[in-house]
């Protein structure tokens, strides 16, 4: 039995060679992903956080599986070969997005080949979370952006009337005595929504309580939308008090960052708040 396990293990030198070749193939893709992840809070600002969390979860899971033999499974090629084919196709059309999807898709196959079925099962969910770091093209989310912009505009108009500020809203335009504001795609709150949903799924996975998991998942979308409405309302009030020049300052970017620093900790807090099942 021990001899069989030993024969199924991947030699260290072969492991290193395979790992180096794998990284070299996807180096341009990894560089592109890092560039997209660090563009700002409007563009997948949560992705670095998710990547670090995934690495940590994989490390913890593999520690628990340390007693299992590191057996290799040829089933990994069933996943790895189509992923590499997808990567080759993307080298011709140069979308980079397909290559990034191929990179994440290849990881379970790479894992099966190097550390076997049982260990791959243990880290499959953290690996799948990496797909939530992929930049989503505007062509696929344009209708969502537009719907979020209308929600933010209409709710802000109602809040302005509630606090006594005269305003007129039309489509995604808010007009107040001190100027007009257009709720653009960057202010739709989609980035916050994407990040909040991703963090909610990850937090729900870590929650020991079923009720907490349901709560976190159910609150993610309304929380992200509400936080963005507050952001648009706050910016509009600043324009009302100070003028349109305030939008040319760092207040605009800071307000976007605050949507993340408010919604994400709330998700974490809800995931850790004791609730009796």
C-alpha cells in the first residue's frame, strides 16, 4: 500500500518543473489581472482582497489535510487540457478575459495532478471564488448599470425632497438649484455590488450558522444598493452646499472608497454576529 502511494506521488523536481512551466504560460495573464485589480475602486477593487483570502483558505485547508498522501490524479488533465486550449484561443483573439478564465479553470486540474483528489476537494470552493475576481465587460452588465443608476437617481431625488432640497430628476440626471449631476456608470454602484456579493458568498462559506449564511446572502444586494444611494445623496448635498466644484476634488473618489469600507465590514460583522439556530 505504501509503495502504491509512493508511486502516485509527484516527484519534487517534476512538481517544480510543472509549476514553472504553468506560471510561464500564464505570466501575461497574471500581469493583466494584477493591472485590472489595481486600477481603482471602480474596477474590481475587491479582487486583491479576495485573492489573499483564497490563498489563506487554501493554506488552512491543506494544513488540515496534511495527513493525506499527496497522490496524483490523471483526472486533472481532463480539466487542464481544455483550459489550456481556451488560453491558446485567446492568444489569437487577445481578449485576455478568456485567458484569465482559463487560468482559474486550470487551477483545479493543476491541483488534481499535483496533490490528488481529496486535497483538491478540500480547496475547490476557495479556488472557485477566484472567478469572482474576473473583470466583467460592460457589454454584459450595461443593463444592470442602467438599472442601478435609475435606482440611485430616483431614491436620491426622494431623499432631497424629504430634507427640503428642491430638485428635478429625469432619467439619471439630478437637477438642483446649485447645478446638475449625472449619475454615470462609475456612480451606479455596480463595483460595490459585485464586491459585496463576492464577500457575502465568502463570508457565508465561513459561517458555522445556517441562519447567518442566509442573512449574509440576503442582505448583500440591498446593502450595496443602499450604501451607493447614500453616497450619491451625500455628493448631491455637497453640491447643494458648496457647488459643483466639489466633484472635481478628491471627495468624489473618497466617497467611492467609503462604499466599500462601509458595506464590506457590515457583511463581515453580520457573518460573525451570534444568532441562535
